[in-house]
């Protein structure tokens, strides 16, 4: 008996069409999903509307196992892994489109087959790319004069090699650094020219490439000169870099002497100070006081002249061969701190030639901020004078606070210039935190004895003194050879007794 569906009396069009769809569906083909979806409009289930909002709208439904597979190309074998479980699916007609056209009486049109071009023809003929790299310049060119001097430096009883390096400081940001080494580094480059081998530091190779090494020598000056095409005038504001200081310094926290090999360069005394303070006069007095007992030599620094070396020679400080002059250019402090290579090479040359016990070096006159590098000087003496005023010590600076000995010179002129020597000494001791300070009148040899004692005391604490003692025990002569005949002292004071 057919079920009679009664349409609701509601005038809502949505409800009307839902009820009509249910009524038109036979019992045999009704879907449970459809019954559930439209159950809210059925009269026999008034509570199904609530289930519509509270129950999930999807319920799992299992597909039949004999569901047909999608169409598949029958030209090739079917992989076993894709075989369909259960009853075999219905097969499709495998008649190709060409057979259908044949049955219609149409001949198949042959498809044009593109000709296969040879692989060589399909690839565009390209020429090999031309390298833009140019042959590298020679690392270092050595002039004949430099070769001759290098022969002399390398012809030593203890064979060593000379290595050329560049430090990131000094003139134009590049400072040449030459040193004796017994063995080359792992990556050092060897430059051989006219029987001379020179090592190039691998870390500085690209800064040195193309440079020329020359030797310049005259009566009072002898040094290596480098011409570097990599240096530009505009690389630094005025030709070299400077170290920056943030305070007057401290004697107790100053740079201390380095522990180094004294066989290549003897214990070195560095003398610095402002222009006219009496540095060269102190150099002369120290040479006169030390030359008879110890083997010594001296290096002087001037800006554009050899005035100080000529002064020492004329006053008979040492024989001329033991005095080397260096022209530093406009900033003499760079030659004793930022770029010390020229001075180190001059000192090592004197050491190799004379086997010195002590070496002395004088810097060019500069301001209170100039001081020696510990790589150059083992004992630093800084000279000031009362003519600059009794305010100088309390101004401080690396020269005053960082030196091992402060010399207050020209004390005999204190009354003439209105300076208080006692106040200068008190303030010097205060700012130097008790560091050694000596009153001096150097031209009269006042204060020289105290300075020599401090120098020798510092020297005897180093390996340099032990090396000298071994040489003396082996019979090495004491002193600096024949003493030169001194001319009349140019700076002789009118107050000095005849």
C-alpha cells in the first residue's frame, strides 16, 4: 500500500519545495542522507529539526567493492600493484581512433616526423672565454745596490734570512718591517735575484707586490728604501696613521720592556723629548761615558737633515762608522712608534757589523705625546727642560708618564726663565707615581752618572747582559774600539770653567 504524503499547510516556499522533493522520491530509492537532511519538514518526525543542529551533518558511508575503475589505457600491461581486488571491472572498447576512421573509409594522414639534428649541430658553437686575468707582477724587485748590501747582511757566521713584511700602520697605512729569521714561514714567498734570497711575508704579499727595494748610502746615512706603487697620497690625511691617547698615561701601567732575542739586536736605549730639550747632548755624554767599557753604536733621527749625527761626529762621540743617521720626514714620532722598520734595520745592521753590547737611538724632536715603541727601545729616557716652564711635568703625556727615566735638563737656566725646579720635580714625581726622575745640566755632565747607573741596572736584568758576559769570557774585546779625536765642544757653556 502506497504511502500517502500530506503536504504541510505552511506558506513558506522553502518548506514547500522540501516536502515536495520527499514526496516525489519512492521508498525504494530513498537515500538515508536525504531523509535526514529534509526530516525537519516531515510530519512523522517533528523532533528531527533539533537533530539537524545538534548531530553531525556527515555520517560515514562504505562504497561498494564492485565500483568501476576509471578508463585506462589498454595498450600496455597493467602493473600488478594496481590490480583491482574483487570482481573484474567492466572493460572498455579498445578500438582506436585510426580503426574508426578506416571503417568510415578515410585514410589516416601520415604524421610528419621531425628530423633529428646531430647533437653537435644543435649545440651553439661557442668560443672559449678569454681570461681577463693578467700575469702577476713580480713580488719584489731588488736594485743592484740593495743586492750588494743584502749580500753583506746575509754573509754572517750564523746564516739567517731576511723577511720583508708590512704592518698595518705607518706611512700611508703601510709600514715595512724587516727582520732576520732562521727558517721561512709555511707560506712565505721566496724572491731570488742575483744570488740573493729574500722572504716575503705571506700576510703582506698583496701589499708588497710590485714594490722596489733599493739601498741609499752616504757618509752619515745608510738605509733601505722601498718604492711601493700601492701607496696613494690620499690614503691618509697627511701620510700616515697615529695612535690615539685618551689620557696623560700612567707610569705604573706603562708598556714594559719585551722579552726578546738580544742576539740580533743588543739592549737598546731610546732618548726622546721636545725640540731643543737636550737629547743630542745627552746622547753625546752617554757615548763618552759608555764607549770605553762597552761596545756601543748610535742611531739618530732628524726630520730632513743629519744635524744630530754630524754633531756627534764632530764632538768625537764615536767613530763615524758607528753612527747612522735617518731622515724621518715631517712626523718623527712615527719612525719610533708607528713605523719603526727603518730604525730597527739600522740598529740590526750595526749589531751585525760590530757585535754591540748596547745601542743608543735618538728620536727627532716632538711633542709630549711622542714615545718609543717597546719593539724598538728597551729603556726609554725622556728629556724636558726648564725653559719650557715648570708646567710641563704636570701636563703629562706618554713621553713623561711612559718613560723609564725622566730627565729635567737645563736646571741652571731656571732663574733666567723664572721656573721652579723643585716644583717641577715634585709634580714629575706625582704624575709619574714615583718613577725615576733626574735633575740635570747635561752640557756640564750633571745628572749623567745617575742616568748611566739606571741604564746599566736595567740592562743587567735582561738576557742581553748575559750574552755580553759570555762574549767577554770568550775573549771578546771590551769597549768601542779606538776613541775618535773630539773637536772642541760646540755647545760649551760660558759658565763652564776653562
